[in-house]
C-alpha cells in the first residue's frame, strides 16, 4: 500500500477529485467566489449589450434620416428658383432669400447700371450663390479705368459694389491716335488724336 502522506479511514474507497463525499457529484464552488459571479452575470450582460447596441443604432439611423431631410428641405427653400426676374431675357428666376438691392459706390465715369450688369449679380438671385470675387473680377475686366473693386453685403439682402478709378498719368502718341496711361502704368483707352486731352 502506497503512503502519500494522507491517512484514509478503513473501509472508504478513494474518490476522484472534484466529487463530493455525499452524492459523488462535482463540487460546486462557494457562492461568493468570482467564478460563480461570472457565470451568473455573463448571460445578463450579453443581453443588455445587445439591446443597447441595437437601440443605439436605431437612434443614430433616425437622427441621420432627420438631418438628411432637414438639409434637403433647407437647400430647396434657399436655392430653388421661384418667379422670373422682371426684364430678364435669359430665364433667370428669383429665390426665396434673394438679393433685394444692389448699389454702386465710388467716383466713376461708368453708369451704375452698367457695372451691375457686368458684375453678373441680379435682383432676386439667391444670396447663398453670390460669387463676390467673381463679380469683382468681371467688373475689372470690363472697365479699364476702374482700378479697385470691393463687393460686400451690408445687410442680408443688400449687395454693395465699391469701385475706385485709377488716376491718369498721361497720354502716349501712337500714330493717328493716343493711348491713355494710368498711374498703374497700364494702357487704359485708345483715343483718336483729336479727342486726346
């Protein structure tokens, strides 16, 4: 008989490890042990996580749908054309938030109506589609005596174009005509010899 340091009572057979003495069943861990808590809490936690994730996804999808609908309605209201612009032959139409007034400021030899027409802006145009930089560039290209152009909006429906002309430096003879030169060293205008100042 092997002696492994443990004394056994006579008449008792050795039992495999993990079995109780009374019923031969596996020994359960104590109620307060961590393994018992994990096994009892694990199924509940998984269910809660699944419910939270599905509710979160549904909420995010609903919010995204609302944002898309709101953005579509807003863009339609702001940019959608409504009625034809009075006197416009190119089919331009007014928008809900359209320009109500365009003014030109600054001393210039050109008519305000001509400057507004060349700028490309028109009454009823959506304020959100206004290209101020492009307006200034078009005015500079169309009118050689204008040296500086500034386009701003003093109010929501008002567009102001401020221009300043270049000062004349002199005239250069070119055969039977004269070229007017500005202080910016640019040729401004070609005039017949009889009209040069």
